[in-house]
C-alpha cells in the first residue's frame, strides 16, 4: 500500500492553522520535522517550540487527488501556499524498520547497550539490556555516550552512585553492572522513574540496589560517584546542591552541555572540584572531576 504525502516548507507561526486545515481535508497524520538540522535546547516551560525552518508532512490515502487537495487548501488559507512537494511513499513494516535502527552499541572497553531483540555481541562483556522508550537515555545521544564511556573507565566496585536526572536509568544501571554496590536515581518525571524501575528489573537489578526518588524526596546523602546528564542551565543553577551530593574525594561527571556552555559550567564547579580536561563528542561535552577534600 502507498500513501500520498504533502510536504510544506513552513514557519512556526503557520504550523497550527495548517495542521488543522490539513486534518480537516482528510490527512491521516500530520508531523513536523526540522528542515535544517537546527537544534532546540532548553525551551521555556509549557512550550512546544518548532524550528525556524520546518517541514510539515501530511499523509493522505493513496487515491487522494493531489491537485484538488492543494486547491482546497489554498481556498482554506485564503492565499498562496508555502513551497510544497507532492510525493508517493510506500508502506513498510514500520515496527521492523524502527527496530532495525537500534543495534548493540559499545562504550569503552567493557560495556555494551543491547536491545532486547538482539543477541549480545560479546556474551562475557558487561551487557545492559535497554529498549528505546519514552524516557531520555538510550546511549544514542552523545551526552549519554560520554557518560557511559566515563563510567567504563571508573573503578566502581563497592561504590555508591547517584544518577541525578536519571531518565531511563541507563547510567545508574550501567554503574551497577560495572560493579557499583548500590545506586540512587532521581528525576522530576514520574514516567522516567517508572522507566528506570522497569529497566533495572530487565537487567536483574534488585529494587534495594537501585532506589528511586523525586527530587524533593531525595535524601541528602553524599555518594562516591555522581553523574548528572541534564542541561547546562540546571547544572549551573544546582551546582551547590549537586556538589554537596558528592563525598569528599568522590567523583563527578556532568553532561548535557554544549561546547560553548562548557566554561560557564566549569566555573560553577571549579572551586569545589579538581576538574579533568573537558571531553567532547559531536559538539557536546562532558565535565568530570574529583571533589576537593
């Protein structure tokens, strides 16, 4: 089965009206995508921002008359349409295609992230079973990769670990599989805590080894190792609180930071920590260090 796809080059202020009009004309789906690989970081609370140059993709039944559809849309708009492209797209096994995009990934010497539908490439390695889901953190983003690579280099045996902004729980679970004795995760999103709990169970992590809290319920108990893969703004604003959660002599890794934000974040932690050289990957950085005694 094939579909008719209408692609419109739009600006954010056109999005809502065009979406409503296309749905009124019978679109089975309307989606938005970035036209210029332009990132959006740290949006205002309660907003769903779009890119300054956005493509709107509307999908219609294959037998839809494209010329008549565009004529009707122009009448609804009361003026000229944005630049458009009409395409025929073939149906496919979307679930299979989605699964094929996620392959086992290696981080450092020992650690693999393995989707549940794949066999582990190295059965004797440290294999973390994790399926892509709604919560942030599957290893595919450079900030997560930077933190996983750092954890793989640490001596975690018998250590306590705190994952500040745990998302999927990937960092805490990796730390536990790499030898940490126990971990605590915290996130502002209840859905993230649920995902962390599910992922821990999938990896055979007992509930008492990975305790989860909303931030307001987080005990102020310092850990040997703290990882915080969130965003630069919160990392700077929360520097005193995050720093206090690291034991004297303990280790800290921060990510979710763009390269141009690195100096501001380093300055917020420089007094309390002996910082390592900044590590970078694809325009993102990791800042790590040891808390001064």
